[in-house]
C-alpha cells in the first residue's frame, strides 16, 4: 500500500505536525469473493423425518444400571424402563424414542455419557 501525505491545514500552529495520510485508491477494493454454496448437505426433509434412538446390547453394563439410565434420560417409569432393558438383553437392541432429529441426537449423546451404545436411525 502506498500512502500520500496531504498539505497542512490552515490554523495549525507552527512546528506541529499537520500531515494526514490517505490510503491509495486500489487498496479499497476487496480481493475476497463472496462464498458460493455448491451443495446443500441437509435437506429440510431429512431434518423433519422421524428419527429413532436405538440402544444396542453390550456385555459390560448391569441390567439394573441400564434400567436406571432409561429412567433418568427418558423419564420412563420403572416398568417401561425394565421392558426396554429386557428387549435390549434378549433381542440385541431396543427403540427407545422416536421424533425430531435434534432431540434424538441429544438423547443419543446423553446415553453415550452413561457409556451405553446408542445410535440414531431414520424411521422407515
């Protein structure tokens, strides 16, 4: 960039510096182009589709612990939590919740926090 001093303004006392600088004309032009969206990664339909929270069987956690986690995360009564726990134990997986993707992602994250193996699947 080049700078050019301007003339001293009237009314400035002798001996004071009255030089101001102005940017060169070509420095005001931007060299950055506007971003272009090439491909939409998520469609509105994908977000709106019902999603399922699925818990998978693992040989590590106790059945009482898994029941307690289902009660805490989903607010299930003990009987419903035990039903899902037994489904996971006997069938290898259980669908615990179905709904909007954002909430399903939160549930999966919470289950991971309790060290349970959980996944998110599209309904259908």
